[in-house]
C-alpha cells in the first residue's frame, strides 16, 4: 500500500453521479432518523437521489442506524458510504458530527485498502452545506486535517 499524502481538501467541478457511473465510490450525506417502517429518512439532496437509484437503501441504512447508530456505513453493492451530517433531518448540520463522519470515512477506507481492493477515490459533496445550512467556508477547514488525497469534493458547475 502506498503512503497517503495529506493535502488541502481537493475540490473538482463535476457531478457526483457521473463519478459514480465511472466506478468510483461516493459518500452521501445522511441523518440519523429512522421511520416506523425501519427506513432512514432520505428526502433531500444526494440522499434522496441515492434512495431513488437504490430503492432498497433507505431500509438497509435504517437497519444499520438502528443496530449501530448514526455512523458511516458502507454499501458495497451500490459503492456508497453514508456520511452523517445531521442527527435529525429537520435540524441544521452539526459540525462536530461532520468531523466525526470524516474521520470514520477515512478510517473505513483505510481498512478497506488493507483487507480488500484499494479504493483510489471516494467522491462526496460539500457535507453539511445546502440543506444542512452550513457555509462551505466553515466546513472546509474542518475536513482539511482529516481527508487525504483519496477523497474529492464534487462541486456542480
């Protein structure tokens, strides 16, 4: 395994789903709310788009949240990681949760690289921005010491 370099948060213009179509893993921003039917609330943004593409995902994520909590979870069949940014869907994103999720994602990818096929790139949107109501100028410095050159932030043009 090659050493991982720490770099400034990498950003590129592009579409998250186009990167996914090219075979890259993606991280979708999520919350920790599980409905009575056992499915995770995935009603907006990339979470909604993921639920539309993978109709089984809200139930599987809900099961994982119920069993292990609001943490990063991997779904290899879809090449998707959950990336919690909120505790409840209607609240603003929580910067501390974003930091924790970034660390969990980094560690998860490192573990996958040791035990399975290495992941060369994981793409995500600006976590907590948009529906999370945080400013990218506030979130980006939180991610800089955590995410390395295996991660890229996709920003639509």
